[in-house]
């Protein structure tokens, strides 16, 4: 969960940079959706990869 949150924050930061650079229209709804998608996707992907890695490690320990 910590890894997902960390990468989610990075996604929010990068999305914020995109907003400042003018890549997102300055309507509040557009900015909110961009932040949700940017941070959310980074969070979900990082969390899924970290969870899979933990599951593999547990399975390997169980085999030994």
C-alpha cells in the first residue's frame, strides 16, 4: 500500500506539472479528472506490482 501511495503522489505531481504547462484545460472539472486519472493509475499499477511481488515471495518461502 505504501508503494502505491508513493507512486500515486508522484503521478499527482507529474499531472500537476502538466496542468501548469498548459496540457490540461484550466476548467476545474478537467483538472480534477486529470489528477484522479494521473494519481489513480500510478497508484493502482504500483500497488498491483508490489502485491504480486509479495505474493511470489510468500509462495517461494512456503515451498522451502
